[in-house]
C-alpha cells in the first residue's frame, strides 16, 4: 500500500521555486530517505505535507485519501515530524511537553495521575530511557531528541518524518536513534528520513529519493545504489561536467601523519591520513597553515615529536629531493617561482627530475628522452607547437600541466597539489581535475590544497579543515560548504 503520495507538489517563495512538481510515492512500512544538497527542497516538502506551509500547486494523499492540512496540529494524527529545530519548552517537564495541547482535564483541572498512567504504558511500548519528571532543559541532547520523538509518537501518526535528526547527536545517541527507527518500522510505521550523512542513509533506508533544485531526480532502491552515485545524482550535470570526478577505488591508508610536531613551527593537532585512490582536500583561509604544512613535510623538517608513515614505513626525509625519491611530490602554489624554470623549454622542465634514470652510464639517449617527453605532452594534452618552446610562452593552464607532468615518471605515491587551478582558465581547470583523478585512479593518493571551496567539495573524497595551523575538523561527503566555511572561520 502507498502510505504517502504527492502529485505535482510545488511551492514558490518570492523569487524561488523551492519545490517544483514533485511526485513522491512512499510505501507503507518502509524507511524512505530523502537526500539533496542544501536548498534542494527537502524541508519545504516536509513542511507542506505536515501543514506548516500550503503548497502553491499540487496535492497529496495519505493511504489513498486526499488531504489538506492547515497546521501541524491538524496533521499530527497522520504525520508527525521531528524537525531540525527542537520544539520542546525548556522549563516544562517531560510530561508537560508530551501532553502539550493534549492535556487531559476534568472540570478545569489537569488529570495528572491519569496522564502519567497513560504515558507509562506508552513509554514501555517503545522501551526508551527518558526521565519525564525533569525539565526538558535538564536532559542531554540525546534525551531531548527522544522526548521530541515521544511527543510525536504520542499523537499516534501513520507517518513519522525525521529532518536531519542526527546533527546534534553523539555517535552513541545516533545508534540508539537508529535502533528506535528500525523498531518503529517493525511496528508498521512509515518513516521518512532526511540526512546529510549518506552512509547513514545507505545503512537505514529501503528506498531513497533524490531532490535537486526543488525537483525530484529519482527514487531508487537502496540495494541498487552507491554513495558516489547518490552524490552524482545530487549535483547538477553542469557541475559534473565542470568538475569531472574520475571513478576510483579507495583502499588502504598509505600516508599517515600523527601528531606532527616539527621543530620551530607551531602546528597543532596535525593528524591526518590519505588512502590509496583518494583525493583529500585541505580547506582553510589563506594563512591557515595548509601550504606551510605541506612544505614542512615535503622539505623534511626535523621533528620534535610525532610521526609520518608512508606504506606503514617510517617516512624519513631530510629534504625535498629525499621526499621525491621516497614517493612524495609537491606541485607548489607558486609554479613560476618554485615549480618551473620558465625560461627553459618544456622538454627541459619535463626531464629535469628524471635525468638520472634517463641517462645511462653518463650518456643520454636522445631518442629515449624524446619519446618520454612526447608521451608526457600527449598524456596531459599540453598545448605546445614544439617541446622546445619556452615554458614562459605557454598559457597558465599549460604551464601548470608541465609542472604536473614533470613528476609523472616518478611513480609517486602521494601527490601534493597546492592551489593547482589558481589563475588558469576553466577548461584547463577541468583538465587538472581529471589529471588528479587519474593519478588517484592508479592507486596514488592526492593531497589537494585549495581556497576554492566549490572545486574542493566537488573533487575531494574527504576534506580536512585547517585554522590557525591546526587541523580543526574532517568532513566526509556529501560536503556542505556552509559547515566547512564555518570551521574555516574558526567556529567551534
Ligand atoms: P533543504 O531542506 O533541502 O535544504 P529547503 O526546503 O529548506 O531546502 O529550501 C529550498 C529552497 O527554498 C531554498 O532555496 C530556500 O532558500 C528556499 N526557502 C525555504 N524556506 C523559505 C522561506 N520560508 N522563504 C523563502 N524561501 C525559502
Ligand atoms: Mg532542510
């Protein structure tokens, strides 16, 4: 049986179409997830079917019957919503919150005993641990969430909707919530679940609806979809073309930095890792220490304490040359200053790091070099009329490709790209993203420093945020720019 159905449901706010002809169908007794980027229309959809907003157009049905709710109270025996924002009265006890608007009275008096008796039975049914005699403000955030849910369940709805429920919860509290949700499903309730966390969604849901720009992209069975596919559905085709994401297999940790404390530089909490096949973004404001960290590790600064491991082996480097020999390369931010010798030719720049391997017994095989250079130029589609062209005469994008290409023959394991797309045109940027993707695809790890949050979230598999020389947080997809930005600004 279909529990909830919407037909061409639309909502316009002045200047925004928040919801655009959405046709949704939710089976009775299933856990149906709704995903989409910020602003995709998820909360608007929920608010319409629960009577907070009126739709501009379209209609909705519950168990086949057309409904039109005029307030959340009006909807509450059909649809209960656990909103992003809590709706408890802080100084009211659990009981008072639970009965808010449903108080049992006789001749103007509250029937307290009767209310408690009713509640007890109800709580036992759900096997939840909340002290209802305490004011809501005295409860932990997990217990407040439980109380909010109890309040919704107490109205005995057919459908319960969770809008970003785990945001304020600890991992343990989230697990309790998931257990409860599965239990509700067993009891026959229909559950609509909205979350940023795709791993949660894939864990919990039976089917998944993807919204994008107010429109429904698709509804998919959970078994048929991966996290990466979901992300691709969530972001627009334009974005996908501009920020191509090469499909890679992300495997074991190959680079692990623990409590990195070099002499003389005041880093804090530098703990991070990079996996094989992974592009790891580093976000932060200019001056937050991202470049300094990369340079410090690359140039082999002496440590006061902490450790660096590459393939589980202690990574000991004394200088950048040693780092390159051990499999760590860096394409620096200032490619004209550090990355390239712009007055030399493309060929000279490309072979520079490989002279020893291309030279045998002191003699250089000219043919071997020619082939090598030709191969790199083709592989990176570097636009030159001749390998003998001076680098300074190339466009910024092509210069950048030379500075990446020169490291290719090194079979590096970790590639540091520091602001690789700064100052180059859109097409060249797209090519650089593909190059990074292909490097990851071959099993290396990419350490990607960028101040362009848009490209960072589009290309990275994971993002660390630095603030004042400290790694302050780690994000997994789907990424929310606002959340990352607030960490970049140092908000806790
Ligand atoms: P989501 O929950 O998926 O993040 P929302 O449903 O909150 O998305 O928002 C969808 C779009 O509608 C956004 O562009 C948002 O700015 C807009 N919107 C949401 N609520 C309002 C409102 N009350 N007034 C004006 N615009 C709104
Ligand atoms: Mg929302």
